[in-house]
C-alpha cells in the first residue's frame, strides 16, 4: 500500500490523501477521552492524549498503526482548543499529516472536550 499526501498549500495537514493498493481499511468510530474505567481527565491536553491512545489501541487491534491513518475527523467542544489540539496531534503523529477536518460541535457528554474518528488503510 502506498499513501501520497497532497498538500499544495503547505499547511500542517494534507488537503487530500491518495491511497494505492490498499487491501484493508479500518474505520475507527469516534474515540472519546474516557479510559477503560470510564474516567475522564479534566485538562484538554490529557483528554487529547487519551483519545489518541484509544485510537492507537483500536488500530493495533486491526494490525495497523497511526502511520496507516489517511483521514482524521476531530470534533472540538470549543474553538479555544484549536492550538492545544494541534500540539497534541503533532506530538502523536510527528511528520505524518493525513487529510483532516475539524468541527466545533456540542459533544455528547459535556465532560468530553473532543472526540476523534479516523480512517486507516493498509
């Protein structure tokens, strides 16, 4: 499988991802900032890191890694978390920059400051 990031604007994410020769796909439902016991951290950075750990676990169960992600959809409870979201995402993904959408939304549980779903290909 080959991924080709299409980013003519030079932004911190790809405008599109071309995927060639993928034989498996994983569509990961929105992951929320709750651990296996249902505990939710208060701080945004802690919630974001927990969401990414939950995504990583789902992908590992599908025999994939974060590098297989081709599309991210992030739901933020408030615009004020844009920068913190970028910081955590960049720390987790490094130079990997899948296609991405960020939506400001009223999230299901008021304790959750974000929710992230991804599509991965292998």
